[in-house]
C-alpha cells in the first residue's frame, strides 16, 4: 500500500474541540481532542466542508462538525427487535464485556444526507467508521465514504487502499461500518453478517449501523454478531452471496443489538467522501 498523506486546506486555528468521557453515572469530564479544529457555518448544526488533497490521484472532500459544549451524552436504547435477534449485547450472557463506544449526534443523519441520491435510485450506500481509544472508550471521529459499487441489495467498497491510507494517517481503529437498506427493512442480511465478521474479528467492539429509511417500524439498528456463537457460525461458513445460516443450537441469536453505544453531542467528526 502506498503511503499517502492528507492535509486540510484553509483550516482555521479555532479552540480545540472537547469530548466527554462517561462513567457509570454518565457524568462528563472534558478532555482535549487531538483532531484538527473545524469552524462553524451560520447554521448551528451545519457541517463545514474543507478541501483535502492527497499524494494521488484526485482531490477528496472532508466535512467536519464541532457541536456546542453544553450538550450531553445519551445512551442509545435497544429498540424492539424482530424474532431471532431479540437480545442486546449486554443482555446476552455469552457475549464478552465490551468497551463503550461514542458516536456523534449527527453521524447517522449526515450519512443519510450523503446517501440521498443513491437512496432515491434504490441503491445501497456504505461507509466505514474510524475511532480512537482513550481511557477505555472508543470515540468515532471519522466517517469514510469509499468509492463503491452498489445495487438495491448490496454495496461493495473498491479502491480500499484509500480507506487504509486515512486510517493509518490518523491512527484509527476500524470500529465498524454503516450502510443503507433503501427499500428493505432494518436487519442484517447474510452478506452483512460476513462483512460484520471481518470487522469484529479485528476489533471486538466493532458494530454495524443499518439505516432503513422506508422501514416504518424501525429506521435504524446498531448490530453486532453474538460472541462466541454468532462469530463461530460465520467463521465456519464458506458460503458467499445471499444464503441461509442455521440457527444456533442453543436457540440464541446470530446477531444482536448493541447497548454499549452512546450519542455524544460534544464529539466532532470528519467525513471523507472519496467517491
């Protein structure tokens, strides 16, 4: 993989953003963020667009958000779920203890906005989530929208060396991914499960966000494979494409809702749209 460097153009030297860490009582204590500071536009919730250049081959767009500091951290509650994956990762006895993960309050909404054209055309859109680890908590600070090939039921990232370059440049953990189901319900397909396995085998806290804007019962879900049951099934599965997975012998779920995810309104993030 080629060593690629990125630099932000016209970046202002504002005060560094802070994020909050959470303890058992969800109290906050600010610490200094290591990421470059963004500047806000006139609208309170607008993201700011920076031009970004790299060694090769073409310019990229980076968007950054820096929310106000008087907001708080909120826990994402597990939604009512469908049969077969009804438990959360904290409720499933066999799943391992996980570190908390914080995501920006704007992450899912901004991703849907970037995916809007594909969604109108019934095409899936995918993105990769990068995080840094501080004091036992993962903070998702980067959303990468890679070049991709999409259908109404699948999305495949291409030119993956560009993704790795950003992750390496900013020392990010690949803690998960996000994708749309433009005309389907909110669930994990067999292909999604295999994709999730490739993330979770590297980082146990890795999660998948499914955005299903046409699902009137649940517009999004945050999932992971059950561990060790679901992970073992996917590890031993040689199939590709859409296919059936047998239910675990113990009657548990192959995948489950995550309850270690927190919305952090003080957390800023960058969006690299490489398309």
